[in-house]
């Protein structure tokens, strides 16, 4: 019972956070703002930040996160629930989040084979999975082909699925910062 209450409280808090973060500093709605992510044309392989520069010990996920954010152009959490279902800026943000999480999972797996950061690796996998689901639906102009689902259904489904991806991202960020 306590676990369910915690989950409900967490869900309510996340919803409140998403609602509050949907407005800019001046109260402007998220769908009225320009995307904050800087587009990058570099391939994912070249985006890999280097680990600790002068140490034999690999950098922790928390130490690497700022460099990964820069490399993948992630200035903020991807929040797409208040934009149109076919907004390409949101698709770019979600794609960057998925790529960053995937790269971080690979780095953790490679640099810490003993499983020290499995929670970071697992939560990164959840981000990748959620972003791929949004992509498969064809939301936010992410698919290579036009979506097969009716656009009226996508108007309802895409914000819900992007909220799930955003919550997965917030969980991932929390797991990274815990270390």
C-alpha cells in the first residue's frame, strides 16, 4: 500500500513539475516558445564525451552528464506535452534525449562492468524505449515515413507518450544525479 501511495505521489509531483516547466520564465506557454535545443549535425559516434581526462578512474555518470548534455544539445528536459503532435522541434528534443541516454548507458556498461551503476543504465534504457515508441507512432515528425495512425488519434496519443518519455528522462536524470 505504501508503494502505491509513493507511486501516486511521485506521479502527481511529476505532473505538477511538467505543468510548471511547460511555461517559460515569463509565463509563456511551451508551445509558443522556440525550441531550446541546438541542432547538431555531427554523427552520434563523434558526440561521445571523453571520460576523466587525467585519471585512471573513469568518470561517474554524474560527472559525465554535463559533457553529454553539451554534446547532444540538451539544455533542458524534453517536455512536449504542450506542443502540437507533429512539432519537429519536440521530435529533435526527444531524439537528443534518446541518443544521450543510449550513449550514457553504453558508457556505463563499458566503464563499469561490475554493475555499479545499473540503475543509471536501466533508466537510460527506459528513456530509449519510450523515445523509440514515440518515433514508431510517427509523433513530432520523428518517423521516416508518415504515420499510419489517424492524426486525430495522434493529437491525443502523442502528448501522452511524450509525457511518458519525459518522465523516463526525469527518472534517468535523478538516477544520474544520485551518484
